[in-house]
């Protein structure tokens, strides 16, 4: 339909128009469709999980014509108008959806609104809940309460796929009438020290402090409440046949996607083969080749994701690092969260560190107080990227950790090759 | 690093587990490092739920951050039982920094949108009202003119100094006669978005809505807290050795330029 207007994939205004003409647009399009709806919510990992699921399902249906398979909303277009846009883009002139699956990643605040429009989606995956953009989303407990209220009304047609290791997410399954399944990660050898930015160490049921047998990262782990008896779900899916991306956080994303694939009768063989050819979503461990040097971008937008990125690249023996901190609306205007990142654990880890972005000096200040010695701060992003690349030796990798808008900018600089 | 064993400070961090949401631990890191870099011995005592009153007595400087509502309720119940001990220390002039939720808690009361009144610790002469979820929170970068603590402490900070930070609060705080504002709003909202004041000073205690966190980008204010704590403990005027504040200055400038205020 929107092809008439020659609109790109990322635009949200077709949806905006559709919703202003018919406020029930989403409901009406989906009413007569057999498309299976998969919603993905959570602070971190939505885009990667959506891409994992899409890769597996498309691989599984590869004998069918393309338009009979899977579509998803554009990454980041995860408010109501983004969902509506993707419906405009993929429906026929008579508003018919000829697809098997629709995958929608949903913004934390939008989940209740979308559940109002899509009463009983087939699947809802909830990945995690971390502190993120407190100026925009409010506090973790506020979001948890909104989700709880929205999910309470779901019926058994919906399958809820929840992270068992996140107590506040696991709690959503307690009072649900839906079919509830849990995923987690394999706990072998995963005990780690407590991270500072830990948000849900208290029982979501009774408020007592939770006891952790082990902590995987932030407040994710094997937990139990000794007061009310609320405990980590026993039956938890933890074993994908293959993990295409590094980092503990991607084990969660992969296990969630694989559990969903299994529920849709995708064979183990197809799952493994599709994951082996998986290509990361843009900016999410995406690899770019710049002449004879490799660049890998790790979107790092809140304390939990920043900590995980640092840990992951440290395990990859990273030498060269470019950190980019912006404070625009998609990043959150408040940059105080950088003080909740455990930089202290990495103060002598990296050889060549360049710091940049709209709030470069705030991040430089953070590194100074974490006793980093060898970093330089440059206000201009293009210049900083150039310096960081120059210092990266041939056949080495430059690891870039940007916030959201910074990721888009740095990608443009690198792929547009405007600085080289 | 030179270790000057002559001076030592014990910093009491009230409820680090529950009251630490907006990067407020940055304040502790800054106090600790600025002492260490000068060779001042420093110990941070974490005063978590059910802490012992003897620990409070050992502290030379207190800090408490902001929190989520649920956590704040748990803290407020615990702190009510320790109210008198904390009041005695504050009246006695122990320097302290209290951010957002902690600042509100030290006041007389907090009135919720539904008109429920939650009693505060009643140590600072101020109260806070929350106009409810339908009224906007006060969010954004903020700058104030800090007027120093001339008559409130044995130390002197005679010149005015611009404090920069970020505020994010639903509650509106109104000051009584027995406290002075921390400063005058240059840009932003401050205590209530109406009367041009931000924060409160009582004796050597400072309450504020500044996140950011406040101390990294306002190193002179951090040093003032350290200086007052040392002078109080050792009973004589102390001059702190200067530190390189060049990154601090540039980070301050970023905000000052955006808000179009002078530093």
C-alpha cells in the first residue's frame, strides 16, 4: 500500500496517518488475519532477539514464497505508530496481511498500549528489565507495575516467554492465565561479583531481600525469597545448539529465540543451521571492514548493557576502544547513568582509548575517577573516530561502544567513509 | 602518591543498596578519590538497612542518594527509628550531602498527590508536595548560583560559584524560615519551579535535587565538603592542596554553554 507513496522502511508517519484516520487501525488489520503475532519487550536485546527469530523462522520457511513468511517492525520504530507503519507497509490494498508471522519489538512504555490493540497475541517474550533513561521511562518499578497490569488480562491463547533469571520478569508469570514458559542461561561457572547497577534485588512478591545462589549479571541470577517462598522457576530452557554472538546477554537473547522457534515446531537442525548464518543487527556487534582494519560496534545504552559490552570485549582481548556518549532524546538527556557503570573493573584493561560524543568530557571525567590513565578526549566525533582508527594496528579490531544516536552517527561516518 | 597519614576521614554512605538510582554513587567516588589523591586517608562506611548507631557516630561526613518510591519507603521506616541519632549529628554540624529523595525525607513531611501525608524526619525546615502524575516532572539540565556557607560553618567559601547538574523530580519542595536555599536558579526549575530557589542548607548539611551526579562536575563543592569535614574533626583551619580540574572544567563548560550561563 505504502509503495504508492514510496516510503522507506524506517518511517513512522504512515502509521501515524493510519492511526489518525482510524484509531482502531491496528485492531482492524489484524482481526481477519491468521498471522501469528510475536511481541518482544525488555530493556536490552529486543532488536537482536527479533532478528534471531526472524532468521530462524525465515530459514525454516525458505521453500515458501517470500511474502508468505515473516515481517517485523523497523528496529527502533517500536511505539504504536511504528507498529502501525509496519502493518501499512506489509498489508495489501484491501488491508490483508499475507504473512505467517509478524514480529514486533515493543518499547517498554508501549507494551500496555499495544496489548490494548492486540488483545491476545500468540507470543510475548519479555527479556529483562533494567534501569534505562530514567528521565523518559521513570523508575524500574514503575515499568514493572505497568507490565503487570497489562499482562494480567491475557488469556490462554497467548504464550508468555519470560526470563526466569530476572525476578521481576519471572514474577509476571505468577498470576497469568496465559501459557507461561521460562528461559534462562546455563548456570555452570557463572557466579560473579555483585554489580553496582542492580535494580531488582528485592522480592517482587513480598519486598524482602532476595537470596542469590549465583549472580550472572546485574540482578539476573539464581534467586529465591526465603520469606514468602517465591523462587526461580524450576523448568527453564537454557540450551541453544549454537550461539552466534558473544556475551552473556546474547545467550539470553538466543535462548529466548530458540525456545520460541521450538514452540513453532522448527527442527533443531534448522535452528542450528540458521544461527550459523546469522548476521547481527546494525550496531549490535556488527562488524565493519575499514581498509585492513576491523571495526565492531557494541551499542551500549545503559549501565547493564555497558557493563556487558565491557566484559565481552575484555574477554575478546580488546586493545582499542572508542567510547561515544550522546545525550539526545533517543539516548536519554540524563547522563548520570555512566556513574552506575563499573568502569573501575577495567581501568588497566585497554591500550588505546578515545572518548567522544556530545558529552565526551562527562565520560572522560568518569574514566578519570575510575583511574584510567591512557585515554584521550575529543569533542568532534569524526576526528575522534579517525584518531582511534589510526591508533588501531593492522589486523586489529577497534571496538566502538556508543549510545543510540551516537551509534547511528558513527556508523554513518564509517560506512559513508567520509573521514577516510 | 604521597600518603599523608596525618588526616583521615570516615564517610558514611546511608543506604547504598536502596538509595542509589541516578548514578549518585558518583558522589562517593569523587569524595573518596579527591581525598586519596591528596593523601588523606579515607574509609567509606556503608550504612545499609538495620545499620548500627555506633557506625553513625564514627562518621565525619554523611551522604545519602535518591531512590525509587518502593525502596524509599523501606528506608524511611528504618531511618525513623534512628531519627534522633541522625538529628543530633546534623545539629552538631556534621557535614552531609542529601540528594533528591533523601533531601525530601529530611523535611517535615511529603504530601502525595492523593493528599496522603507521609511524615518526614523533621530535621530540615521544609516540606514537599507532589502534584500527581498528570503534572509534569521537573526534568532537565540545571545551573544555580551557590552562595557559599559563610555563616553556617567554621569554614569559608566566600565567593559565589555556579553549580551545574541534572534534575528529575516530581515533588515540589518549599523552604521554611530555618533553612537557607543552596542557591539561586540560573537555569532550570529547582525546588519547585516557582520561587527561584534550589536545595537547602542547614548547619553543614546540604540538600539538593541535583543529579548528574552533583560532585564530579562541581569539584569546588566536593572540596568544600571535605574541608568542612576535616576542620570539624581536627578543629583547625585546613587548606586543601589543589588538584588538576581541567576535565572537570570542560565538562562544566559543556553544560554552561548549553544553558547559556556564565561559570
